[in-house]
C-alpha cells in the first residue's frame, strides 16, 4: 500500500495538536502499532476510529479525506493559467516575427475580402504554431513541476 491522503493528513494534524502517536493510541484505545501503520499508509482506521480521530484532532472527516483533491484542482487551474499565458506570449512573438515576412503593401491594395482572407489565414497559421507548445507547457506544469514541488515539500517535512 502506498501513502494515502489520510496518512499525510493524520500525521500533519496530530502534530498540529501536539500529540504523540502513543497519546493518540491511548485516546483511541487501539494497539501500539495502529497509528504508525495508518501514518505510513499500511492500513486504514475503522469508520468509528475515523470519527474519533476527527473529534480529537479538531478537523472534519472531509478535511482528512478530501483535502488533496482541492490541491489538485488548484494545480489544474494554475497549469491552465500558465498554458494560457504561454500561448499569448508565443502567439505575440510569432505574430511579430512572421509579420516581417509578409509584404503588407500589396495586401492593402487588395479589396476588403482579400485583406480579411490574408488576416484570417495568418491568424489560423499562428494559432497552429502557438497552441501545441502552450499545451505542452501546461502539461509540464501539471504533471511534472507541481508534483516535484510537492515531493520536495514533503521531503522537507519528513526531515
């Protein structure tokens, strides 16, 4: 069994309350090894013990069990934000660079329909170039950078 959300939260909130594993063991009337196993992710407390734990540690059951999903949605929103910012920057740079390659004087002499066609084509081409890197940047943040930061934080907490 790997570490669960509960295992991290149980240790975190037990420490916040200033309780040792032994003290919590006595309050819950469970075996000496139970708290250690729960905090290592090697087992789960019963429903009755979960309710007692939430009362003793002064946290709701939802906080103990669901708080991680809120962090994930925050990470998702943040990675989308970085992806959108990356897209805007990449799109602007591409617009500037590619505008030097087009002779707009000949285009401006054309009719409105031709000008709109050229602008539309340029817009679509620039989007096709800008979107893939921006999506990749968003994925890199969500799947690589945010998890590695969380691992660094949890390693610091364990020290």
